[in-house]
C-alpha cells in the first residue's frame, strides 16, 4: 500500500525487503482508489542499485524503516572538502560513507553521521587521506531509522555552502574560526521579507553577519563584519535572528545568463577553552508564505510580529504512528497554533487549534483513535497576538514500539516544557556534549515537576530503560553527572527517559514538567512567567539570563524564592 504525503505525491517503493519483491520479467498490477474525481500524474522510476550521483545533483528518495540505499560518487579534487548533504523532509536518516569498496556491515564504513541532528557529513582532504583515498570512487549510503523521505546532494568545496529556502542546515564550527554560507533563491527577483535564524545546540554562541552581495559569484561575496551594508544578527532567547526587507531593485534581471542574486552569511565563533566545537542549525527563508519544514524531535526557534503569521509543514509517513503532537513554547508574548491537513495556509479554516496559554505551552494533538489515519501533510500556522518569540516542535508517538523512537532534542541551558498523558506513558530526550581537556565539567540534568511526580533515567550512547541506565533521578529534581565518575562520557550523545513515578503514590492523569541540561559554564535562559527551579552550593554561583522585549512599556520584575538555604 502506498505512503501518502511525500513531496512527490503518493509513493510505493518496492525492494527486496518489501512483501512485493522486485523481479525481472514481472507484471505488476496497481489499484487506485479515490474518494472522488481527481486528476493525477502517475510514473514509475527504476531506482538502480548504487546509482551514480553527479556533483550538485539533487536526488529525492524514500526509505522504509530500517532500509538502506547506497549511491556512488567520484571525488575529483584533492584540495577541497567533500560535502554529503542529506536533507530529510520526515524521518531520521543516517549517513555512511566509504572509499573504494561497499562494506557489508555498517560498522566497517570509514565515515558516519548518525546523530539525529546531522544533515551534513563534511570530509576534509586530510580525513580522506587518512583512509588512503583522497579522490576516486566513494560509496554513500543512507539508512533510515524510521520511514524517511529525503533529498541528497554531494558537492566538493573548500568553503561555499549554499542554503536551501526553508530547510535547516545542521553544521558545526570550531572555536575561534569563521565559516561562510550563501543563500540564493529565484524569488529574490521580487520584494520579499527574509529571515535568517541560527539556533545553537551546544557550545559557545557564534556571531552572525549578513550581507547582500548581489548578482556575483560566491567567490566575490567576501566581507568582514565592519564592511558597509553588513547586518548584525540579534540575540533572542539563545537564538540569533536577522530580518531583511529585500528589494527587487537590488537584484535587477538583466539577461538569461545572469548569475544568481546571493546573500552572504558570515559566522564567527569566539575563542573558548571550554568547548572546541559549536553545533548549530541555520535556516534562511523568504516571505511569510514559506513553509518551514519541521523535523521530528527538533525544536525550531522563531519570532512572529503582532497580528502576523508564520507557516510550517510536517510530513508523517509512519503507519505505526498513534499520535502526532505539535507543541509551541512562547518565550515572550502570546502566540497560537492552527493546524490543517488540507489547507496550506490555515487561518479561518483549520482542523485544530490551540488554546491561549501564556503559562506553560500551546499544543495540538491528532490521535489515531479520534482522527483516523495520521499519514499525511500537516500545515501549521503560528499567529502572534502580540510580538512573540517561541519554539515549536513536532513529536510522533508510536505506541509500545520503541524501535522507531526519535528522541526530542534539548539545548544547553534552555528548559523544554513537556507532558506525559498517562501513567504508562514515557518520553525520550537527547543532547550532545563535546568537552575536552580543561573544558570538561559536571553535567546537570534538571526536571522540574509542575503536575504529578515523574522519575528519569540517563544513559550515554544508547536509550536507557528503567533497568539499564547510568544515572537515575526519582525524588530529586536534578541529577549531577560528575566528571570524576567512571561512567562519565565528556564527548557524545546522552539520552534521557522520563516516566511517571507511581511509586510515590502519584496517580495523576497528566504529568507536566520541564527538562533541561546544563554545565558549569551554562547561563540558563529564563522564560517570561515560567518559574525555573535550581540549586547552588555554598560559595558558588548559578547564572541566568533574560531577554526583555519592551512592547508595552511594562515594568520588569525578577523574583527569587528560596525553598531552602539563604
């Protein structure tokens, strides 16, 4: 049976792993069912094993759960970086790359990108030289951790990274270094509102500068932060934003062979003795009608003006999905979410909307029991009733099946509000740390409980269970992972499992809490009207930060309530 809602329509993919096999000299019969009259375009694509990709060729594909597709690519340069980008519309793809031969085991691949936040694998000439193959034949494989649709593109470049409109680019930058990105789109021939957003997942926060370079090659779009016309991004709730009113007159159309109109983005990471790398997500999009693509488990930070609307899109393929939830945390102001599975721009017409909730969060939930099949495209509108900064995320519940779990990412120093709606429910989270040398410090995981009692389990490298874990928190709000512990891992992924604590006699029907991780260098972000619980040892400090947006001329009150101590 087909899978709905891929960007290319309804898809059936046959492989050796599906019930209907791919065989030579075979006739396939296909049945179409429709609720009413419709015009359709139908095509069959033969996806050959080890398809050869050309440089900068964009190829879209779909993978079933735990499936794998491999491609061939010939590296031509000896002095440029090889950049493999796999941009997922839904699901969670992993990237595996190996020179010369195609391994039979995933553990044998020379290079891997298996973080849920990794969209791009960048291999320097030095990386490739260590494996003995600077150029030549490379195999690139994509493995799906859940039903996944994606776009793959491979390029060779020393510094030119192009952003695609509305698609987040996940990357990293070394402390004390610079990195450049470029943005272009055919719509720049019109008057547009452009938004550039950089969200830091871990590490020191870089500076971001934007400049319109015009219709020039990217090699001529070089600038420093002090050059004329450079726009400096502003910091709002741990996220960098730059808003630009683009004029079509700045990029006039002169001929068919014009170079594209481009914007340059310069990132500068500060020197740091605590962390060598900053992991970040960068997205550029134009106009208010662009749909920003949401990825399962990833929070997207945005701003919406008073009585303005921002649009998002989320695609669900998984037939095992039992619940799809959209959660909006307002940091400032008040914003609501409207969701539709038919209207691209839900406003007056929508399937579901959230209620106004300045205190905790807004959410819209679709369940299989109430709404039928959940496969499809979800269009989300976030409408601001005043100037509002917020984060939005999509989560998919697959019942008791834990093979397809996609943990929700949490960022350093940023509390994430969440809930569990039954005594048998559970939620998974993940974060990544990169601490070296003198930068290695304790890690604190805090879970503040607002309704009902919960307990949580932490494990490095793999999902914890209630029986297999490294650390556990049951009666306390926080757990400290000490750097001196034998089980402490300074570099890599950490996973958290949160479950109701029924042992304490909590029989609530809803469990509400916030979760956050921090280190000794963390400055915790405070949210308006949301309490942040913490602790501090004698003679030490806890640091907080609040971004004040004066939209109504109101006073600012900061209140500290000691629960114990002085």
